[in-house]
């Protein structure tokens, strides 16, 4: 299971699994507050706080999923198109300073080299 998560699962699936796991872990204080709720000591604020924390954790992870996965997956799809010889589409995220930006800048170099190679090949065909 860990190997699948590490090496095979798509990044969006990894974030869904992470969100579910964190939601389950966040439900422990909620369950404790509910179970404790039989006592007349004002546990309702604890239940509300635990529920709010669980909702906030899930919302945070779902937002992180979008912020992290969308540029990453878009870059991977563009990289596959570049490998297939598609040079016309723009390469996005080159202004990012993280790994996605580094990949995007490298892809721009690969694209430029591919365009030069295609141009040289066309010129060579004309000569031949």
C-alpha cells in the first residue's frame, strides 16, 4: 500500500487519501467531545470547536490539493505533449520558483532545442 501511494498513485489521488486520513484523525477529538457530552459541564463548545477544526482541516487540504496539483499536472501534460513534438503551445508556470517552475524552464529549453532541430532538419531536407 505504501509503495502504491509513493510510486503509482496520481498526485490528486494522493491528496484525496491524505484528506480522508486527516479527516479521520480530526474526528477523534470530535468523537471524544461527543462522548464526553453526557456530562453537564458545557461540552457543547468543545463539540463545536472540534467540528469546526475538522471542517477547517478538510477545507485546507482540498485547497492545497488544487494549489499544488493543478500546476503540477498541467506541467506534466504539457511535458508529454512536448515529447510528442508539440512545440506551439505555451509553457506555463516558468515564473514559479518551486519544482514546477524549474521543470517549466527546462521544458522551454527542450522546446527551443526541438524547434531548432526541426528547422535544421527542414533545411537539410531542402538541400537533399
